[in-house]
């Protein structure tokens, strides 16, 4: 069995203080999450709405939950009462639903815009042009219960770290451009969520402010 506390501290020693660690606990039981919690970790990521609701209900309430997967609009209502950040927003329809449900709970929910930066076809996410259109739309300007707090992307799953580095550079470039063109007065637009167990060191070198790490902390997942 993996020693979660040892793994967590090993990861933390490789992450600068200004980079936030999201401990990706998907598929892992509450006992594992509590080991990381007791070692001081408070930010966790999940990618199944039902699992996230169950974990929220049964684990300490000071955990900051990030939803890191592709979110279907019909699941937003389950997460809206408590989710801190929806990391992978990839449609205006989803943003609209998050705004609506956040409003009904009198909350503001952080959202990251997910960009498609990998070469794989299957991955979700926006192009830069699509995001410009979104941010210029009247619909977007009317949303009062969402905060676009940053961008998120996943590198190609490969051992070729120079290819992944290029993808992370692209995401950093998108962030900088959006900051300049749309969010220059908005100090809450500040996060670049990139880097997982296999590529977080490169992501940090390329400007990541938030890494999402699962297997290096909790061990391999068995689905
Ligand atoms: C599973 C997952 C991670 C963590 O992956 P590891 O390789 O286990 O670190 C990070 N981000 C997203 C979006 C994920 O789905």
C-alpha cells in the first residue's frame, strides 16, 4: 500500500509555494483522502459528480472541492451548493447552467476555461477563438454568479516532454493574452491549471499556478 503522507510530502517538496496542489482523489476511498487531509492537504479534485457529492457529504467541510472532469449540465445542480471550482468549463451552455444554479444558492462559483492543447482528438476544450467569442458575448456579460478564475489544459499523454512543454507554453500564452484583453482589472483571473503526475515539473517550469496530481500521491487507480 502506498504511504500517502510520504508521497504527499515528496510532491510538496517539488512544488514552489505559489503553486497550488489539487490532490486528485477520484476512485479513492475516504480513508485515503483522510490520510492526505491529516497531513494538511485541503484541496481535492474529483471527476464524477455522484462520487463528489458522496465525498462532500461524508468528509470534513473545510475541504475545497474542485471538479476536474467533463461536467454534464444536468449534473450541475448536485454540485452547485458546495463546489469551489469547476475546472473544465468547455461550453457556454455549461457556464449558463452553473451561473443559474449558483444564483439559486446565492453563491459565486469559480470556473476555469478548458483549452484544447493536446494533439489527441478526444480531449475536450476550447480553441482561443471560441473563448474570445464567449467572452465578447452578451450572454457571458450577464453572468453574475460565476467568476472566470483561470484556464485549464491537459497535455498529450506521451513521454515526449518537449512536445508537452510546447502545449503548456501555448496555454500560458492564451492565459497572458486573455489577461491583457479581458481581465486586466480582474485580480481573480489568475490561475493556470496544468500539470499531472507525469508532467507537473515541466508544467511548473512553464508557469503553472495549480497542478492536479493523483497517482503520485494515492497510487495507481484500479477502475
Ligand atoms: C485524473 C486526472 C488528473 C490526475 O492524473 P494523475 O496522472 O493521476 O496525476 C489530473 N487532471 C485531470 C483532469 C484528471 O482527470
